[in-house]
């Protein structure tokens, strides 16, 4: 079968992957579509260390082909969106409703793939860049059959992370103010999360002015071109003179993390979503935190995928959550290199690979 693998030198599309059948508590899914996220490219460029060789992809949707013993919530033929969280469901964190903190959530089901007799690692317990993948049952979330799989594909990472950061981690309240730094796939979902939460002023900041119309479509009330603004901080302060209630750094740049803190008002929260290189350190004025400001990490939107994916599917059907508009372009999996180049240069909000 076809898939995208990375061996430490370059990603390549192959047609001789094999995947084992599902074991107890596992599901075999035929992937129809998979979103290409910066996290996949971060494995390729080394920003995210990962054991290799690996089958890439972690944001996908498809149809259940087979279930292992003990799986009852989905059945062959069901449409599902995939989560990257292979949480155990029994530890203290899972019991508290915090599956993103489950220490068993990464690295399972381990290495269900092989190629020419060599086992391949599964990226983010998912590997959606393959015609078929095996995941833990908890990762397969049933969705309505009428939800296009190309749109459902982007829920499992970008939407869960961005919208979840607003609703679950920051818990933005009606009428509060928000600044979003970076309007790529994650930033756009933060914007629509802020819109859904009822934020009053939502300022999008990006160095690419071409992103302004899309940012406004998703919920930005203002857009600042950081590439031409002589002083981004001053430009935001002109809109929010008392600072923002919430800022979201969606780029992974340490200087922008400091900026996110500087833009906060009293009691404000800076939520960090971008992924800088491992070991990166950021600086900020410590004394400013004594005005009850907070810096919050956020893993995977602090989500509960079985609950949240179903919620977002319902919001989509109600016209409140944009999914179709996130998908700038679809590419057959054979065009992975073109899709990756478009993502790298910011030409698309979300590129989606398909398996026609």
C-alpha cells in the first residue's frame, strides 16, 4: 500500500508498505484524507526528534475496515476522525478527564508498519499518511457520514489544538479580548475558537498580509501586518490600550513568545501553541507577571477527543465551525513534495493529502 515515510534523509512516497491487522482494543482504518501539519515537517527538519524510520501523518479521517477484540464503539463501515492521543484510559490523569497528560499516550501501538521486512515507527500513534493505519480504539472517533472526509481530516490536530486552546485551556469568556500571533492552520482555529467563545475584539498578527481576508473570515476583528508595521506592540496597543485578556503564540518563535507576554493586560494569559526547537528558551519581563499574568503551555488543545471531535462535528453541521474553508487545496498522496512546499511557504491554510 502507499504511504509517506521518512528515514532521516528525505521523505518519500512508497507503494510497498504493509500494516498488521488490529489487535485487542485496536482499529484498522482505511484513510481517505490526511491534513499536512507543520508538525510532520518538523520531524523532517529535526525540530521534533522522533525515532526513525517512521510513517508520517497525524491528522486524518477515513472508514473503519476492521476492529480488534473488545472494540464496541465503532464498527466496519463507520466514518471516523483520528486523534493522536492513544491514552490508556485508566491512569490518574485519564480518570481526571485530562487525557492529554496521559504518560502512555505516545508511542502506541508502536510499530504496526513494515516495509521489505523492516519495522517502521508510527508517528504520533497515528501515521495518517498511509492508505491504512492501525490505531487504538480510543483514537477513532465516529463522525456523521455526511461530513466530508477531506474536511473531517483537519479536526484531529489543527481544530482540536486551536479551538481547544481557546475553549479548554484559556477558557475565553464572552466579551474578552484576544490576540493571535500567527494565522496558519493552528492560528485560524484559535481565531474561530475565539469567535465561538464570544470574544469581543480578536486581533490577528501575521507577517503575510495575504492572510488577512482568511483571518477575518475565521473571526479576526482586526489584522496587523507584522511585516510592515514598524512596531507590532504599538499597533496592537492602539487597538487594545489596556492589553489583551488572552494572547496565543502559534508560530514557535521565542521572540514572539516574549511579545505574547508583553501584550497582556492585567490578569491576562499567554498560551503557547507554536513549537520552537527542542531546548529553546524565551525571555520576558518577570516583574510584569506580578500583575496576575500567566503563561500557559497547552498540549493538543487540552482536549478530550471523544467528546470534542463529536462536539466540533456538531458545530460544523450547525454552521458555527468552519472546516471546508480550512482546506485550501487537496493533493493526491503522490504530490506530497508539492504539498509540503506549499505548507512551508505559507501558500495554504491546510493542505490535505488524499488516497484516490
